[in-house]
C-alpha cells in the first residue's frame, strides 16, 4: 500500500465540485481546501502497483489543471531490513562507470 499527499490546482470557481469528485474517488481519505481558493490538498491510499494509474486518473478529473505529489510513503512495501525493490531499469547492461580523480573521495 502506498500513501500519497497531493496538491491539485483547480480551475477558478470549480473548487467545490472538484472537492466532491475527489471525495468520491476510491482511495481518497482526506480533502482540504488551501488558503488561496484555487488548490486542494488530498491524501490518497492506493496499492503500490496502482498508484501511478490512480494519480493519472486524478490528474484527468474535470477542472484539475495540475497535480503535484507532496510525498509518497511505501512503508508497508519495505522488507524486514527497511529496503524496497527498485523497478527494473529499462536500459539493462548499459551501466556507466565513473572514475574519480586520485585524491578525491569516492
């Protein structure tokens, strides 16, 4: 499970209906208006494998001009030692070796 804090910039005059659309979206657990009357802050709980698709769906809601992710927490996905597997890199086998000049810390 992933938990994401997001900030949505909304078309002027459409804050109320956008707030209601957010509240109806599966996984949205909190919605708050920000002081400038054109942005909403929300918390989304989503399975990690579906997080990206959910964020894209939220960004596509009517009257959402921009979606910014403030934080993402994948705590439940960590193994017993505090690690999480990285997604596979698309350019496998294309590692670049960087050399550090002598006398400089590596």
